[in-house]
């Protein structure tokens, strides 16, 4: 590559951006690789605020990228944490049914897991209680022994150290402003670049549009809230999830056992009003409010993917008692008074196809010989990050060779 300020410039310091930077250095060791992150540290948004669950890969159809990379990513991230001495809680997961109608959905998950090469077990209610005495399920449950938990902040710190040690120029506090004829404009001035990779999460569609991409896509942010229990470590041994509505990419309120053994319930999937709508008027932008609320009002009016029901149900989860009530369908002895402390809210950068009027269920990306754009890297992207970024760089190298 011709020597420039940066041969490969990556925008976005979440787990996908940092992993792409590492992969760039491995594949192109003589190239100058720069990572831009607008916050003062990497992983300040979704990557540092997610549940920390390493998923197994049984939710997704076998032909999806999510199915492939969740299975591979679970193994790769487990190995990474063990090699680095990072916390990992290999607690497993139970998926439970509340009534006879949900047994069909439970069986579908078991079938998907088997098709995806994931270890899953369909077990009786008694066997489920042997794994977790407090669990509630109708007749049967699914058990996933390879689902676990890590500390996402700890993982991000480790990956950032790896990237820095590998020679990646990490520029925090440097926001992307716009495209320049020789590279990009940033809050710290212009930066020339041979190739631009966009892994900007909540702003991925905006940056992609500057390069002529994301014509059919827009990001709709959904807010995720958790409540922490004041119960002792070990009060619940394993993750407990409901059977999800597979028409939407959300898994419903569930019990998560953290890497530290603490218990939390959530998350919500509340439609947010601007891209970084964490709480109050923080990071408020009028233009984003107009754009995103306008999109959500159209979804409400046309009721695409049953948006009205989804919005009503999710908004009700602002109530702590409502969250605790939903969790009580999964486990016994759920006292709402013990679920009072909110965790740091997160935002899911969910891609919406404005042509088909559907939420995108799988990873999406676009690119050419000048730039590459990771448009939809939602859950379980944290689990998938290592093999997914290897796959993405195969596509990037194909473009670079043109």
C-alpha cells in the first residue's frame, strides 16, 4: 500500500472495530492501522454495556451468519478468556416454557441447535430443577451447557491492550465528522486514509451514507435496561430465558448470572428517541429526534412487525414491578423489593430495511475498493466478534485486491 497517514482507518472502538484493527495488523503487518473512537475510551457504548453472555447459537436459522459465528465465537471467546486469565462463568442456560403453546417454540430451538451443531438438551421439568431449583417451566425445558458469562469491560480492556501492543494507533476522543476527498474529517482535524472501515454502531448508517452506501437501511435504537438483585451470589445458578418470539430479534426479560455471579433481570427493548438516548436529555440531538421518532411513528401507523404491541409492552417495562412480574414467570421467590438497582442502560443499534419495512435479523455489511461498512452488528455480535471479523476481513481483502 502507498504510505499515507493511515493505510487502514477504522471508525468505531467497539468490539467489532477493535477486533478488525487487530485483524488488519495480522494480515497487513507493514500497513499503518488507525482506530478512531469518539469517546475517551473504547467500548463505551454497546460493547461495554451488554449483558456479557456468550451465547451458544441455537436461536438462529442454520443458513444465517449469526448461527455460524455464534457457535465459533463462543468457542473462540472462551479460549481467549481462559488464555488471558479473564473472568468467565460457565453457568449454562435454561430456556423455559410457560404453557403448552410454547412447547412448539421450545422444540424449534432444540431443532435449530442441532442443525447448527450446538450442544443442546431437551430435558424434563424435574431435570431442569436439578440444574436450577428455582426454575419454573411447563413439562420441558432446553438446557445449553456452553452458554456462559464474561465481563465485557474486562474483555474490551484486554482487546484494546492487544491492539495497542500490535501497533494499532488508537485515537480516542476523536470523532468522525465527515468524508474528505483524501480520507475523513475528524474533531481533531483531517486524516488521510487508504481504506476506511466503518464499525460505528449507532452511527454506522450515517457514515455509510457519506460513502454512497446504506441506501435501503436506517438504524433504529432500542434501549436495554437491567435490574440487579440484592440476592447473594449463587441464589440462581444458571441463566433462565423464556421462549422468544422468533419473528423479532429480541429475547424477552430473562435472568442473567454475571461473570461475578450476580443476578440481574432484563433487558428491555424500548424504542429510543435519538441514537444515544440513555437517560434524560443526555446526548440529545434535535435532528436525530425528528428522524427517529418520525420513523417510529410510521412503524406505529402501519404496525409493521407488530410494532404497536412491541412498543406498548416494552414501554411498560420502565416499571420495576412489571419487570419483576415478568421474571417471576421464570423462577420462584422473585420479590420485587429485591430488584431495585438499575444497571447502566445500553442501546441496540438495530438495522431497519426501509424498502422491505422489516428489522434485519442477520448481520449486514456493504463495501467496495474504497470503504467497508458493518451496518448490522447487533447481539450476539459480542460473542461472534473473533470469527466474524476474520470473515469480514476476507471480504475487505477481496475489495482491496480489486
